[in-house]
C-alpha cells in the first residue's frame, strides 16, 4: 500500500513511525507553528479546526488483502492505456498522467496503469475486497471490449 502526501509549505507533513504484521500503522504528525497561531490546534497539538488529522483516521486493519498487481501482455499497450483514460464509465474518473501512465479513480479505490510497448502493468488498491473485485472486473471487461483478441489472461498477484 502506498500513501502519498502532498507537500504543502504551511504544514510540516507526517512521518510513518512503525508498522506491524496486522496491518496497523502508527503515524506521527508534525504540527506547524502557523497552525497554532491560526488557532487550528491547541498548544498540545490537538486539532481544534474540526478537520480530521491523519493520525486520527482509523485505517482498515486488513489492508494487506485489498491490493493486487498484474502485467498483461497486449500489443501496442499505450493505445489501450489511452482507451482506459479517454472516456471511462460515468462512475470512474480517469487521468492520463503522461503518455505511459494513467490513473483510474473509483468510489472505493484506485487503479494505476503503466504502459510499455507490449505490457500494461496494473496496480490497484481498494477499501475492501468487494471494492477490489469491482475494480478488477471493470478493468478486465473494459480491456476485453477494446481488444480484438479473445483470450487475454490476467494473473493478479499480491507481489
């Protein structure tokens, strides 16, 4: 699972301190002095703005089970990438990051697609197994609709 935090000049960000085999992550957030002066946090660093701090958000304890990867052989893979990001289903938001990378955002997760000349590399993550199944099904059905080949094999893996 990859967490990305945007760099904001007004906030110091956060540091992942430790993790364990059960999927829990201990996070320590750094509080900027500007936040204290603006009244967003009290002197102990507790949030008073009504917004939830990252350290206060409960994470799914079984996060490890909610992601998968695949390398899929298709000729002219960048064309398929553009097909995924061109006109997605109404419930899916798509973004072409560059000519070889795209992102699909679903209600319950995300799917990143990278294209080389002959392979689509797919990484997806969801809030639960049902969300992961929904993203996998969408990806497989959409690719089969775009492809003239009848047999496309998907070998979804965890590593």
